[in-house]
C-alpha cells in the first residue's frame, strides 16, 4: 500500500516534528526559562508568545516561566548560561528575584522580586529556550553569529545537563523568518515554530528529570 502524499495529508511540507506528546504529567512542577534576543522583534514577539502558549497548555504554571531578553542572538548563549546558573544558585539560597513571564519584552520595568524571604527559594530551571531570529544580510555577520550561537547553545545543554532548546531561526530572507513565526505575508501565516519549541522544552524537562 502506497503511503499518503503530503497533499493528501493536507500538509504543505513534510518538514517539522511529528505531533508532540499530548499529555505532560508532572509539568505542573516544572520551571522553564526563555531568553530571547530583541533583534527582528516582529518575529520575536510571536515566537516567545507561541512558546508560552504551549508551555502553559502543557500544564506549567505561568509564574514558573521566566522570561529574560538580551540584545541579539550573539548574546543568547551567555544569557542562557547565566540564567541557568543564577537559577541554580537561587534554588540553594532563600532569595528569588528572577522575573516572571509578565516582564515579557518590557525591560522598562525594573526586575521586581517575585517572592522574598526564608521560604522564597524556587526550584532551578528544568529547561531553557534560547530564541533569536537571524536574517541573512550582505556581509558574513549572519554566518558567524548563526554558527556561534547554535553551537554555544548546544554546548550549554551538554555541559550543564539542563536541556537547552534551539529557538533560533536562521532565515535567508525576511519572508522566511515571518513564515516561521506564524506571521507570514500575503495571507499565508505559515507556522509559529515557537509552539514546537515550547512543547520541546516541557518534553525534554520531564524526560531529563526521569533520566536523572
Ligand atoms: C549585528 C547583528 C546583525 C547584523 N544581525 C542580527 C540579526 O539578524 N539577528 C540578531 O539576533 N542579532 C543581530 N545582530 C546583533 C548581534 O547578535 C549582537 O547583538 C551584536 O553584535 C552585539 O554583540
């Protein structure tokens, strides 16, 4: 029997993950970090929101999603690395001042402590997503930043044992980036890859805890 074609399956492309698990028992105990670059904000905002949508849909509490920003994708590995180690230090102390999801894309607000005091320590982050959008220009910047950023994020995951999700679009054109952010152009919104990154973070966090 012949397999169904992509058209018969009503899919525009064969690319992308097969459906993620639909139930995530234990997700309510997880803490997930998101570090996003601010370059190409038209794509960054829906990508971050897509992540948050699927992380909370999986059962993670909104107050357990920490969102921080860095200037550009070059700074993502540093930001992710520091966020992981800060969360681990805070988990072993009694102060917690990592910002909650309400700080999304609003660096004008000071970092307000979510909780303070003797019982305030929070669990360390179980997974972190690094989100950036790189769009090829006319110089070699794109190649250098893409390679360094992706290999840096991979290294942090392997070195720390905390899953790091690659939420970096390396697009050759603006249209490619918009399509992959669920924004699109000319009526076709494409697909928001942030949704997949959110699910991947929860899945990997749960599996890492199980494999500990
Ligand atoms: C400089 C730069 C350029 C040209 N393009 C992008 C981009 O498309 N996406 C992105 O996230 N960041 C870009 N940056 C900024 C660098 O990542 C970095 O923030 C600066 O070089 C400062 O270190």
